[in-house]
């Protein structure tokens, strides 16, 4: 875009002034390439689309957008997961076949055994864990009989009581490195579960009956961080622990169980 002096601008504006058009033919044609045509093309536009093509506008636009994006991102970081958690408390907000594990996901005994909950859990084939949570809640996936695979994400430190109790089709579970505790009866009555690998985790305790009645369980890898068991952790797991090893909660017997599991992993 060529630069004009203030004198040039005055001349152009003077030509555009209708008061100076006396005596001219109102229907005078302006031909391409004529002097009048050149003057019309050079008339500067104040604002509008031309201003949007200037560097000043671009700098202004980028500055405003950058500030808006930063503010929005900060707001979302603080608020988004809370909004989602509140929204997903009701069952009807969850997509068909999915169960959400979020910050307020403990399910009490009465709710877990309600007809509505039982019917809902029959549909569940996928577990979706939201961000910013550290626990899979008590009974979160209780009797989800058609759930086959669970991938517990990094950041989860504990699995609550009865979280996956009675998941009869569950045959594979991935545990995060961050995990430190598996609660009472978390995976009890999961007869399709064949292998549990905790070797890479920081699990310190397995709760009472944590894997009781997992009749197909054949392989259990435990980390050095494991310190204690609750009673009868592996009750009726005859494919995992030989019958001559008592799996009840006596301290020296627990050491025998741990020693055996580490010897075969």
C-alpha cells in the first residue's frame, strides 16, 4: 500500500466532494484506465475491511485472542472436572454400555443392590475413568457381569471395597504404577480372571478376600512393596496357591503365601 501525504489526501477528498461537481454530467461514464477511474481507486477507506488487513489490526486481534484463550484454559482447568462429576452422578447421563468413575464414585450397599442399579450394571461393557481422581470407589463396578477388560489409569492410588465384585466376564485388568492399595473383596468372585500383574506397582496391601473365588486365577505377580494381606485373600484360588499353603490371615502364613508367589513369578 503506497503512502500518501496529507496534501494528497486533501486532493482526493476534494474530488470526492459532491459540492465540487457542479456543471458535470451526472451520467458521465468513468472508463477503466481514465484519470477519474484512478482517483476513485485510490480513495482510502476509513475502517471496515481495509483496516482488518492492516498489521495494527492483526496485532490487536492476536493479543485479544491470546488473552481470551489463556483465561478460558485456566477456568477449564479449575472447573471442568467438577462440572463433569456433577453432571454424571445420575445414571441417565452416562452413555449406554459405559460406567464413569469420577470423584464421588463410592456406591453404598443399598444403592448397589437396588433393582435399577443391577439392571444398569448388566449393560456395562466399558469403564471410563475421568481425570483428577485417585480412587476407584467402593462398589463402582459391582456386579458388572458383562465387563471384560478394565484399564485403570495412572494416578489411581487405591481400589475400594467390592469395586469389581462379581464381574463374572472380567478376564484382564491393567494396573497403574501409582497403585498402593487394593481393598476388601475388590476382585472377589471374578471367575474369568486368569492373570494379575502388580509387579510394576507400589501396592502395599491386599485387602480381605481381595481375590477370593477367582477360580481361574493362575498367575499373580507381586511387588517388593507388598507388606501385608488381609485374611483369606486367595480363598478358593486353587489354581494359584497350592492346597498345602494355608491362605488364612496369620502373619507367618501370609509370609509363606508371599514367598510362594514370588518364587513362581
